[in-house]
C-alpha cells in the first residue's frame, strides 16, 4: 500500500513575456506558469506523483491556494483505495465538497486546481505500475476504463454501456496501432512560427527552420489587425507553399458576425481551421460560424478554454466544431479528458489537443496516443499541437522527429519537472525572478 | 473628484450549517459567506463603496485572494473617471488583465471576485449621487445606460442600437411604474419553508407562518429521495392549497432523462417550475427537458450558477428556459446583470433573480425594480425570491410586506453590512468562529 503523506503545491512561473513567446490577440504578454503539485508518499524509493495546471502568470498563486484548500482530500489516503474506484474519486474531487464546488462548479480556478491534483494521482499510479500513462490506459479492460469515469450530466449523449461497447469494438487492432505509434509517432503541427508578437522577418525565418525540420502543418495567430493578419498569412503561405496546412487562431477576440467577415477575407490563404474565433462559452455562436463558413471550406476548432465535459458534449451535439481541442490541464484531469475522447469518438469529431504553455505537450502526447490506440482508432484529421518552449525543464520531455511526436516510454504522465527548474522558477523567490 | 484610496477585502462567514438553513440536494450544509469589498475614499464624509460576492463557506478565502490580486486596478483611481466610461471599465475589470482572464475566462473565482469589486463601484457611485441603485439606473437616458455595457460576444443577439431602442420604447411609462412600485412593492415568493434538511413538522409549521404573513408563492427543494420529495410536496400542497404557487428546485443533481422521469412523477403536485434540474452549463439539456415537459405545464428555470451573459444569451436563443434566475453576485456585477435583463426582455423571458444566501435579496430588489420600471415594463411571470436569513446584518435590509418587497430608498446598493456584523463574522478570527 502507498500512502499519500503530503500534498506540496508550488507557484512556478517562466518569464516568457520577455520575448513575447506565446503572444496572441487576447493574451499579449503571457508568463507561462504552472500551479504545480507534488504528492509525497511513504515509499522508500522516493515515489512521488506530479501534476500541474497551466496559467499564464498572475493568478497562478490563486490556483496554488485552491490546491492547498483541497490538500486534505488526498493527504493520508492510500493510492490503492483511490485507484480501485477512480470514478468515485473523481466525483469526490470535483463535487464532493459542495462548499468548494460552489466556486465553479467544475470551472475556473477550482477546476484548474482539481485538474493538477487529479493528474498527479494518475502520474503516481502510472509510476507505481511502471508504465507511461498511455500504456496504463491501453492495458485496461473496457470495463476498468469506464469505471474511472463519472457519467453525471452526460448520459443523454453517452452511457457507460455504450462506452464499453465502443472500447470493445476498438480492442482488436490495439496491438497493431501501438506498434505503429512506436514506429512512426503521432503527426503534429507547429505553432512556434506564428506568434502575434513576432516580427515578419522572424516569422519567415522560423517557417524556414520548421520546414527544414520536416514540419508539414503550421498555425498562425490572427485577430490583431486584419491587414497584418493578411500580411503574415501571405509570408507563411509563401514559405510553406499551397500544399501544406495553415491553421489560424483568433484567441476569442471576435464576435460571430465579425468572425464570418474576417474569415471570408482570410479565406484566400486557404486556412484549414479557424480556432477560438469567439467566446469559448458560445456553443451556438460556434455552430452559427461553422454553418456560415461551411462553403469556404474553413473548419471550426475550439476547446482550450472549454472547461468541462458538459460543454464539450454540447459543442458536439450542436454540430458546432470540426475539431475538438481539449486541454489536459483545464478539464478536470485525465478522467474528464477520457470522457471527452469517448464523446468525440461517438460524434466522430477528431481530437487535436491544445499544446504549448508549459507541460501541455508532455500531457497531450499520452492523450492522443491513447486515443488512437484504444478509442478512435483513427488519425484522420488528427494533429497534435507542438510548441517548442520550456521542454528542457522536464525530466521526460517530448521527443519530436520530422513533425511527429515519438511514443513516450518512461513511467508516469511525463510531467515531472527537474528540481533545479522548480527552484529557479519558484515565484517570486526563485533565481529567475530575483 | 473622489479618489479610491484602498480596496479592503474581508472573509465573512455565517455558520448557517449549524441549523441546516439553506440545505439542498447538492449543498447539504452551507455556511453562507461573503467575499466582502470595501472601497475606501479620500472623502471627508467617510464615503465608502461596498460589494460582496456570495459563497457557501470553504473557498471564500480564495475569492478574497482574487480580490486582492485585482485591487491595484482600482486603487488610486478617480470614481468619476470610471463612471464616465462604465462599459470600458467593465471590460478592463473582466478582460483587461489577460493573465488573470486566463483563470476564467469570465467564470469561476476570478469572475466572482470581479463581481464584488464592480458592485462596490456601483454602490459608491450611487451613494455619491445620493440615490438607490435602481433609481440611479432609472434616471439614466437610454444612451447613458447602454454606454455602461460591454456588448462583446452578444452582438449576434442584441446590438447597442437595439438596446437603446428598447429602452426608449419603455421610457413613457417609467414614472407611473415607479409610483406603482412605491405603492405596492414587487411580488415575491418564499424559499424559507422548503429546505431539504428541515423535518416535516418544521416544513408544515413554516408554511403556516408564511401563509399568515401573506405569502402566495412557495418553493421546495427536491432531488434527495423521490419519496421524501413527494411527501414534502404533499405537506406543502396540503397547507397552501391548490391555488397558490409551488416551485421545485433540484439544485443540479439530475441528468436529463432522470429529470423527465422525476418531474413526471412530481407533476401531480402541479409545480410551477423545476429549477436547476441538471448541470448549470447544459443549455441543450435544459432545452430538451423543457421540450419534453412542455405537455405537463412545468416550466424550466435556471441561472443562479449561470456565469456570464454568453451563457444566458444561449439559454435564451435555444429556448431552454421559461424563467431567467440571474445571480447578482455571480454575473460580473451590475453591468452584466443589466445586459442579461435586456437580453431577457428581447427574448420575452421573465427574470426571477436568485435570492437568499447573504445579501442576494438586498441586491436583487434593485435589479427587479429597475427591470420593471425601465426594461421589461411587466410583472407577468415575475417573482423575486425571498429567504428570511441574515438580513439583520445589513444597514439597509430588505423590507417585506405581505409577500412583496418594498422599494429601497437609501442611497447605494443596500449591501453595506454593519461594522459589528463584519467583525463578529470575520473568518476565522471573529467572535462567531472562536
């Protein structure tokens, strides 16, 4: 038995705003940050579970405070008691304390904090089992996997019985798909060339470097000034050619009609999708955009700010999105991520998770590998996002080869940061902030 | 000119769980709490602005931390600069700091904190003008009022021009409706008899007392055990008769199909509405419930956990609700509340705000009085919620007569608590918590 002896929460921030890395139309100067959780245990081999939720700077301390407010729900518990009933554990963490639930429910700071803690439990479990997360999931029976989920508020779209049937249906090809992932990796796109705060020469140079590295799919930020969006789109198209993929991402700055007008204008650059055109809460607005842009061939993508399974369920029921961009640190941890994968499979919507920030690529490689091997069984329309920042701070960072993520092999969720990185970037006392 | 010199945030909690006041199927033992804001000024007459957001206990400190994180956005500013451009101020408070916005956006802890601060500014403004909030709003021209709002993400449903036209259309009868409110008050219903944690004798006794006090409309909590729900409904119907109104409130505990089944079972008690049957995020789920319960005559009500105007816009666009129960402390302050009133008027949906907690009745009397006098011009289907807890702690508490709220007359938003109440209920150092 493994006892969780202590929940340690740390405020970790990287000063990315100094180079305008990650700048977009809504988020002009983010400092990529993590409310970081370490679950200490009584095990002699220094076994610890790690998890984080991603923020962009100020307010990271508020997430840390929320984690501390929930720490007593984990401290003193046996890992094996938790993992024996993961679905019930998830319900407890997100709804078990009705006083804390009031602050969401299942959204905002309190859900972000729960996400970090729940993911830390999964990391601990996978390390205890000696498997990477994707493999821990792949090796579960359909019944085991479904027992990890909470179907509250989704049974009108997906029942446990349907989920089990879907997983059983996909079971036969699992070994072949696992071998394929090990051989080829998972296809990805890069966002690293197209940040809004980069000047045009830098965009051109980064496109060339990315092409040299084998990238086939590129994303640019839009939504600042339409003329500048056009100019940067022209540069990227000029560099990558007509055959490669260009996505656009407006980071929520437009209204519905504004989106239609602007994307009709940008359609000549043949964007594959428009991402986050408007409020992340606007399911019906996205549906309207999708309908009205249908003839232009531009898909609609959203999800990095979609806060829970109930919202994703509706985005799918309403026919509002072509691509589901779930965020592994904003949804309530891996349990809710798996639920969204199942919903997406049922509605036949490709999942292209939100990457970037700090640690999101490390998380989502597991999510998409698992999705391919055991849930959707398809790569059609699927691409993992890649952003080339901050990977050096992780013990088991993502590995990219010619535009593909390689299968992670180390036990856990790949989210454990180096001790020195944690110390240097602790806010406000770490060396980077002095 | 009035300078806001200091933002003081206080963690105020009332031990209501000791008597199970406020208990329901989701929230079994709330301690009604307020993250309470005092805006100190440089004025010699001790002018201060007060605002609060409502929570139910644990986590109230997290809201206080969020208020402190935003305090610098108000400190040192001139009230008159803010009120000259209230719409822009609202955008600044909710989206101006993109790092903090990431924690929502416009939802959860960060939006609750913004709500308290924004309402404190309105309170300060109204006190400076020597008017109660409803009157400050009623006396504005349509153009002034609309300039207080941020139409981002709602223009597909309502434009500023339409809003001005609607307000102009209602202008002629304003004086008569104001006189009517002063004479008759605003009709209300009581939730005080029907808490889930009260035993049956207490429910019966409280119904009789409420009838003696002139109440015509009653709400009970459901969603615990169906047989107990039926028994309590029978008791209430037995006491209030067939002609008076009985509402039911499930506080989010059911799924969609479960709601249909349970409400068909409870239909024999002729409930006026089912409130919060399922997840507060489930717009399409509420629409499904409303459609399938249509033949039973049971209306669908929700809104106390609806976090912003974008969600309410969709509840209305989707035909998902019969009654809009906006919460004056969960929406981003009065600006967003007014936007929802305008949307509701456009979609012809009655607004019956969420009362109870601590201070919500004090807030919402202003909201509904303003709605009647200047926005909807109608009382049809409208009832203010009343809960008889904690009013003694306010300097200008609500006044109820024969099931009606009387028009508040003191300057401000009626949300200023007595200094002794604040001190006694400060958590964890106040006298009540020792």
